[in-house]
C-alpha cells in the first residue's frame, strides 16, 4: 500500500485528537483511504517533550508548505489568523485541506472553495458545524436531490447543557454556568457560547450551503441565553415546552432568513428531547420532509473523527475536486421585522388588562409566580410584536418554535 503524508496544524484538543484517531484506527482508515496515511509533521509553537509526536514537531510552517510529499494539511488552530493565511497558501500550493475551524469557514469558506476548485484539490470542513455529526457532506451529496427550505439546529453543547440543567434541576443560569465550567463544558470566558456567537457562525455556514451563496454571520440576528431565568423555565414547564437555543435558517417567499435565539420548543418537536452537551440538526426538504442528524457536536474525539474522515475523503479524491456549491456572491438576508410567529411574554400581573387591549386573542399562562403573569400571542410579525409590547412593562419574551 502506497503512503500519503499529511501535516497537522495545531496540537491542542482537536489536533492531538486527530493524531490519536489515526493511530488508533490506522488499519481501518488506511483501508478506506486506499493508502497509508502518515502524519509527517505537527506544527505548534509549543514543545511537547516525551510526546510521541516530538520527532514530528515543527515550528516553521514553510517546512510543511515546501514539502511536496505533504498532500493534505489539517488545520485545527482555530480563529481566523494565521489559519486563513496558512490554509490559503496550502491550497495554492496544491495541497488539500481539512479543517474544523468554524470562524475560518464562515468568513472565508466560499473563497477557499474557489481556490480549491482552481487548483484541483479539496477544501473540506465537515467538523466545523456539528463536531462529530455528519451534516456538511449529507447537505452536499446525500440530499442533493432536495430543495432544502429549512434548517434548525441545537448547535452549541454548552448552552444546551446549561438549559437542560436549568430545566431538570430548577437552577439559575449563573449556578449552572459555573458547573459547566468546572466540568470543562464551558470556557473560562463563555461569551462565544452563551451569547450565541458560536451557533451564529455555524448557522451562517449551513445557510450559505442551502442557498449556495455567501451569508455573512455578522448579518444574522443573534440572541444568547443569559437572560433566561428560573421563572422562564417554570412557564415553559406549564406550557409543556422546553427552552432551547436554536439556530435557524429558512427560505420564505424567496428570501433567506437566519437567526439564533432561545425558543420554547413543543413536545412534538424532535429537538425537544435533545439534552446535555448533545447537538442535533433538523433539515427539511421539499421531497424528503424532515430528517434529523444527532450526536456529539463537540469534544476531542468526535470532532477529530470528522476531521480524519475529511482527510480520508481528500486522499481518495487526489487530483479530483469534489464540487461544493457556495458562491462568493453575498446574499442579503430577509429583514427580521418581516418574519414572525407566536411569542411568549412575562409581565407584571397588574398589566394583564393592558396586554389584552394591546394583543388580540392572547392566551394567559399562569405559572403561580407572585406578582406576574405570562401570555402567548397569536402569530405576529416581529415588528408588530415589538410595537405592541412597547406599550407594556415586559419582563422577558421568548419566541415559540
């Protein structure tokens, strides 16, 4: 069996996982690839004395870039710089790239795919959205016959863990966040997760794939979960719903919409029962209907497994570009104020009469919380709800899915 050399950029959690997955499943991986996959270099600024990769460790990227034997580069550095420069240089040098870097893919995916096409190599990014959950390849190949009109996902394990614990144990946000940090499920600075930024980048990638044009994550309406309280959980329980941070992308009247926000999810929704650090992505097509992809959306081994699968795919397609439709032309998202649905709102109990005057046909929800009451509206456009709600002292509001 002939050999193919690869290089791994970054020896952190995912990078070390890539090396581990290849070493552990070498025989199976080689069989699928049709060639022996050899990790020739690992790039990192740090030293790793005593680690098996010590003899493969390099600190200068040019060593990798100028080695003609390296045919696939694995980028798991994270962030946009220097990852973007390194990946672009690798593709221009005729090397395929596999990455788990959602920031890089969301920002520069269309350009990097174009360069890969021009150089007859591949840029694969399966692990950038669902960690170990396959979603990019199914969208690009298995569901190629479908008109995908809606994607809804729980795309961040940290926030799903926090909301699940709040729901099951009646704890407040800050208490559960500290628990998540202690378990390693949340970063010391959890802003990217709890404010929805991580999920935003992931839904930007999926949105770009379903409309085949560039969707900028900066344009996506994004809310996090920091305003969700124990009281919100009690109301959700009264409604037989759960609160989930959903990343959504959908096509409506020819326009593409995307958002990230907490939603009240009903029992008949498959996403209702997705708890803990698990992720799930619900895809709707015009012929298939709905299909759900479920699994571990992060973590060392699940993410690394998806990256290595991309390496295998790149090796199997040496000299052949696998087409992925994603044009660099930017698409303007539909205005959030023009879309909508039902809303749940909490108000002081003595404001109920004013709420009934402002909203037609509202449904009152009483969770037996002193001094306040909740209600569900009829379907409204976002702009309509905001206009009516401005007349009331709203404590919190959450959309219904």
